[in-house]
């Protein structure tokens, strides 16, 4: 494909097409969103619907989407800074998996995770940081100090700053997800992305990923993107698929579009806290039992169509 053709080729596809094409069993899956904001729920539901398992899920604060993947039995390992839904509590399926030993987890700080993605996007093997120094995230079992040649270090290496001996730095390994999923406000057909509000680790993660799928609230023209180039967060060269999905972050919020649905988050948390069979019933009702994400939206809100949901969300903002 020539550069000219690539610049004009549409990357718009359905969630089912994008997940089938780019998410493989055993993949390292980067997840966007944070807490109860802009989590990629429509794409997460499609991965669950297709039962793609053996995943390693990575991100800063892995939230409700990760927890649903764990509840569906599709995750073998996570690497993150935390797992919670703010005032709604921890991610209960995730916590249960760690406590019972059915789920592997590597604990980093948020800054350390961003640093790992930054190393990945820069094409270097590791990134120095002062993050995690003085914390119990760097236990003797978790971090090696100046490993010998050929020895595999732990999750991080504590070493001297070569320009200031006696001053410690932490080396964290680069992280390159096989595929990342992110929900955004706007994108154009060829994959230029606009993220409004917080962006957290997403720009670094997307640039470090081998493949990137975004879902968006609005599909806008490339002419509009070119009229305001300073608003583009990620250019098309990093994108593989654009899925147009209104309320694609529901029940979490999307800045400028809708607030989170506290009732539905609380209902999910109750099922997740109880575990099986409550979480199994939730997934059967809201994911496996729904052919599309729109069907989930209607079932979750007891409403007919997205226009009614628009009115409800405007009242909440």
C-alpha cells in the first residue's frame, strides 16, 4: 500500500470485525480509560463475546472492563498500577483471582507503567525512573539489584545513577502490547484520534502497541481533523481500526458526552463481589446474551433506543 493510499484508506469497521482481526488468544492487551471514565466497554464486551482467552491485561488503573474479562475467565495475568472503580470499590473478580492464585499479577506504580509504555514507543529496552523507590513495590523478590550477565532480573532493577554514584534509579522494562483498546470522543475514518479531558497512559500505550483499536462517540471528517491539527491526540499511523459506537464507554463516563451510570456500576459491583453464580448471570444477561452493544445498552437502561438514553444522560451531567 502506498503512503497516499494508506492516508485515504478507511479503517472503520464493526467491533466484531476489529476484535476478530486484531485480538488473538494469549495476547498482551492494553486497556485505556481510568477508574469510571472512558473505559472501552463496547470493545471489551466483544472480546468476551468471542471468548478470546489467555490474555495478559496491562494499563494504569485497570477498571471495570478488566474485571469483566477476569470474571469471564479470559485473563491469566495483569500488570498495572491498581484495579478499582473509585467510590464503588475495588475490582472484585480481579482481587478474588489474585487471592486464590488463579490470576498472576505484577504490581507497579502508575508512573512506572507509563514509563514502560514510553520505553516501548521509543524503541528502547527499559526506562529509568525514581518511581517506586522507598515503597514496598520494590521487595527483594520483585526487584533485582545489578543482576549478573545472563541473569534474568525481576520486574525492575535498582541501580546507581552512573553520573551520580550513590543515587539510586529504577529501571523498568519496556512494554509493547500486542493490541490496545481505547474509547475516545472523536475519530476520522482513517484513524486520527481526538481525546478530550484526561488521557493518562493512553498516548504512550497506543504508540507502543503493535495494533490499536479505538471506539468513538463521533466519526468526523478528515477535513475537520486537518482544520484543527492541534486537537489530534494520536495520528492515523498508529491506528488499525475505528469502531463507531455511541456510549461505547457505558456505564463509565465520557468527558463532554455523558456521565457514568452509578446505578449500573453498583449493580455490577454487587454481582462481582458475590462471585459465581451472580457474576456469571450478569455476563449472560449483559454480554453473551446480547448480540450487539446497543442491545446491552437497552437492557441495562430499560429504555428503547439511544435517543432516550441521550436525554437521561444529559439530565445527569
